[in-house]
């Protein structure tokens, strides 16, 4: 993860989840992007909180 010039962490981190799933379908699933927002700082450790996509919230 890259930090700003002043050393501060990014406000938002986007991570891609990819992989193969063993079972009936051995074809790679399309990548899924997960978004995390900087929520807090505890004992000098940045804490990020998962932001649920609007499409997931309605499922």
C-alpha cells in the first residue's frame, strides 16, 4: 500500500479478490473488488472498515 508524501495512509483501499474454486466449476471466477475506508487509529495502527457495495446490501 502506498502512503502519501507526508507518510499518512490512504483514506480508501481497494483490494481485488481472485482465485479458483475447486468443485463443480474449475473455472476462475471474475475478480471482485472490495473497498475499505480508513475508520480509526488504535495504538498507532490504522484500522480500515469494509464498505459493503450497494448491490450486496440489497441481496
